[in-house]
C-alpha cells in the first residue's frame, strides 16, 4: 500500500500525523509522506488518517 498527499489541498491540520506519525509528518504547514511503502503494521492507522483528513487530501493506493 502506498499513500499520497495532495499538497494543493492539504491545510496542515496535523490529524494525519497524530493518527499515523510513522507515515505522515507536517512540515511547513503541509503534510508529507515519510515512507515509500506503508509498513503493514501501519496500514490501518494510515487508512484512519485518510478518513479523518478534514479536506480529503490523502489518497490511498492499494497495490
């Protein structure tokens, strides 16, 4: 599983980083993905982060 953040939409709410800090980090007010492939143990938290994003800036890519 991979994940992308639409930087044009992201508002830096930090909900993704709070939910799944091993994948997301907010830098300069924009969330950035910290891994190329989401570790299996973080997949559920990553999905939760995507669902909780207030502007739906996170896209999950199933492989």
